[in-house]
């Protein structure tokens, strides 16, 4: 019984997103700006990873998704900072009594190479969710010739978030 009641204080959420690459835009991933010839297209700054993380948080709290809360038809969110949007969502989730307990994510991307930026991205994700680095997983995968993301044309991201009920 005790195990069941402690499990009821946990929620898991999943998020997915994909964006096309566009020449001349700033490349922002996980809230970290990376020098590259292309950036991620989108109404906001196009941060595909933060969008997936935001949707995972919203999903875990059973709230409407990112597109419902921040529609891409709303001029207020033009070139919006996705880290600021995620912070807003974190505040809403916390207000409902939930605290992030863990995050894991995967980015599918051939270029730019993400390995040199993995630590900076993990640190930024940890700061945004108020999580210690050991509670944040980040993996960069290449397409390996598949169509999971189109090599040189798009980037995809998946994220899972675990929430725990605050005492
Ligand atoms: Mg998006």
C-alpha cells in the first residue's frame, strides 16, 4: 500500500518535436547558442529540444501542449525565447504542486556536431528545471542514414520528464 501511494505521487511525461534547418538563423538548442551556418526554423527561436522538454513537462502534469499554450499564429511568440516559455511552464507546474525529479532527452541531428556542447546543454537544462546535473540525461544521435530527421535539413528531439508531488 505504501508503495502504491508513493507511486501515485509521480507522473511521467513525453515530448517530441522536429524543426527544419534554415540558413542564416541562429542555432539554439537546449537554450545554448551554437555557431553554425543554419538555425532552426520556427515562429519562436525554433529550439526543438526545449519544445520537446516543455511538452514532456506539460504532459506529465496533464496540461495542454505547447502549441495550445503558445500558438505559432500569435505575434507575441514571434522569435520567442523558448527558455522563457519553458520557465513559464515550470512555474505553472510548480504552482500545481509538482516538482521535476528527472529529465532525459535525445536529439537526432547530423550537423552541427553536438558532442562538444553536451555539457553546456545539460547544465542549461538542469538550471531551467532546477535539477542537479546528475538528474539530467542528454544524448545526441546522428540519423545513421535513416529518415528520423532529414540529414542536413531537420533536427528532431525527444524528452521524458518525471514529476514528483511536492510534500
Ligand atoms: Mg517546436
